[in-house]
């Protein structure tokens, strides 16, 4: 595995050609669809859309991590942490 520059949206290149990277506004619809499908709950998709809107006080559009197949653009895994006090 290769570690990359911290300023890059790409965090690391993984085995099998997958990429671990930070989310961007362009990922919103793919994240909404992925999370709704994986959790089998449309409300989780809408919550994802809300988080990606930039209106959350402690969550930004780059705060999801995405494992993606760059050949297909398919999201294969995602994770986020929401800072709370």
C-alpha cells in the first residue's frame, strides 16, 4: 500500500486497484444512493445528503472516507465520523 500526500483527496491506494479517498461535493448522489442501499433505508440516504450539504455545524463535505474502484467509479465502502461534544 502506498501512502500519499495529506493535501490530496486520495489518502491511499489499496490492493486490487481500489482507492481510499476523501469525499467531495461531486460524490453526494453516489453516497446518498450507496448509503440508502447498504442500510436498506432511504432516510439514511437523506441524512447523507444533509451531511453533504455543508450545513452541518461539525461535518464537512470532505468528512466521508470512500473506498472506490477508480476503473468503474463504484463506491465499495464508506465511513464517516460526526464530531460531537
